[in-house]
């Protein structure tokens, strides 16, 4: 049977072992915390990169966010199908990778389209908003009546000339630049004067003549100073004459002589 002294010696040893164990455990916990604090930012970065990579794959490469349809608005002369055919939006391509600029360019190549706005409509649609051209005059080209916008662009056909639009008559010498100039003249005419115009005879850029409904003619010249020309003409029309020359608005003239027929 162990002596009392032996038991007393054994008890401090067990106490020392227990204290040593607690110390080692505390040290291990501190070491684990230090290692965790060191690895924690790296693990967080890895999680973020994984999420970003997964998100990028879903957005740019998967079929979950791919094109399923094309919404078209703003059409009148054109149909929505006309616009879709011109747009050539790739079906089932990831929406994020669709070339919006290319679609806009193809839609705006349609003659009646003045402007097109293309946007992504998440999760799976392309939106195309069309602004069509508005006719400011009609042009008689070899007996074919066509609509012209304020930029001189010919973009549509008419079965007959609308009564509310000025008529532009051309010759074989009339080019696209002259038509653009005529469109500027038409756009600048005050409403009261525009209603008195039967047609515009356009030969070249600076040979534009207004033929009024009563047969009188106005030598307009180019579109430069059109506002001043309109004001001068308004004052001159009360004077009896057959021809009014406002091509130089600071020096207008009138004549009773018939000029050479501008166009028939």
C-alpha cells in the first residue's frame, strides 16, 4: 500500500500534467486561430472568384440568359417582321454577347428608318425602337412619286402625290445634293407660303424655283438665307409680277417677263 508521502508526491504530478495539457491546448487554439486568420482572406477571395467565374459563365456562355425573342416598336411604314429580318439577331446567343451596334447599323440601313435604338431586355429579349422618316415633300422621279424627308433622303413610294406635301420636280441634272438642298428649302418655308406652292423645280443646288399655285414663279436659288428669302418674298407678293427673284435676298427683283420654263 503506497505511503502517504508517495500519494502527496503523485498529486502535484497530476496537477502539473493537467496544467501542461491546458497550456498545450491553449497554444494549439492560438496557433489554429493564427492560421485561420492567415488563410481566411485567401479563402474568401477564392469563394468570390468562384462566384464571379460561375456568374460570368452563366451570363456570357450558358443558354440560361440567351436570346429568346426580339421586341420591335415605333414602326408604321415597316412591319415588325421587316425590322426583325433586317436586324438578324442571332437566336439563342447569350444576351450579353449580342452585338447591339451591328443590329442598329443593319436596321438603320432600311430606307424608312431615320434612327434605331437597340437594347438588352433581361433576361432573354432584345428591344428595337425604330424612328421612321417623315416626308416633308414628294419627288416626281420619272413619273414615280416618292417621299423625301428633311435630309433629302428618298425613302418611300406614293400611289399619288399627297395634297398636303409640296411636290419636287427634277431633271436629269438633279443629283442627291440638290435634293438635300430642296429638302432644306421645303423645311424652311413658312406655312402660309408653303400652302401657296404648287411645286419646286430643282435643277442643281443653286437652281431651285418655287412655282406658285397661281402660276407665278420664285427664283429661290439655294437653301442659304431661306428665312430671309421668305420674309422678302412675303413683302414682294403684293406687287404684280410674274417672276420674283429672291436668290439674293438683299437685292430682290421682280419681272413681268415669262422666264424659260423651269420644268413642265
